[in-house]
C-alpha cells in the first residue's frame, strides 16, 4: 500500500510538471527560430512602425488593438514574449470588451490618458483600478478582464506585454454571441428570451 501511494504521488508530480510545461510557450533548444529560407540579420530582429500608434486615439473606430506577436513579427517565435498597443477613443465607446488570454498574463502600462481596468478571479471577485499615464496593472493568466477609457474628452493609449509570443485572445462577446451557439441555449443560460438573444447575436455578428 505504501508503495502504491508513493507511486501515485510520483505520478501526480510528473503530471503537474508536465502540465506546467505545456501551459506556456515551449522552451527552444536553439538561440532563435527563423522561417524556412530566411537568413537572419539585424533587421530580422527589428520591428518598425509602432511610432504611428503609440500616441493619439484610434482613427474612425472606438478601439484599436495593434498586436506584435510571432505571426506579425517572426523573430518572436520561441522567445515567450509579445506586445500589443491599445488605443481607446473617448468614452463612451472606448472599450476593450471582457476577454481572456489563455497562454499568458498581461502587464499593461498606460502611456496616455486614463483607463479604468479590472479582472475577475475564479471566485467571481472583481479587482478594478483607475490608471493614469505611467501606471501599470497586471491581469493574471487566463482570467477575464477589460479596459475602458475613463475620459469623455481625450483618447487613451496603453502598451501591454505578454509572456508568450502568441498569448491568444478569447473575446467573451464574440465567443458567446458570435460563435453560433444556439439561441435557445443562450436564452436559457442568460435567463432571457430568444428575441433579446437574437438582437445581441445580430449586433455582435454584424
């Protein structure tokens, strides 16, 4: 019996280590990864153009997200780091809706304006804060969170860093109302009627 218990403990330890290893970007055994046929030079590791989005509000839209992940910047592949620039129009409208990042925490720093931010933990407790230029806030990995411009006159800009070259984003409005889950299921889940759900589905899908 003691040997059996010891075996179970070892098994759970191995599984815990394995799951932890799979939870983020896998470690690479080379200095860096390059796409097939690419001979890297200094330019391969540089990305240009963020100067156009790190000041001022989004043009013609209430919210704009400029990602810098491995798909856009191949030099990030295997490096377990990513970046995004978030631009918010004045409120109302300047909102990054509730969403999650399944593969990374997010460290956000405000560089212009005012943001109201928050996340909800697994006990359904809301942690929120008002941030000003120079303030930072961390959103724990996988938890639902949001950001909204706290000013009705001026735009806001923030930069977010991720511990993954592809943190992933699951937008709750799009996932729930834009993924063809049957309206009857949504109506029952949200304790409302099919007409209301249909309006939400049309708004999100449109």
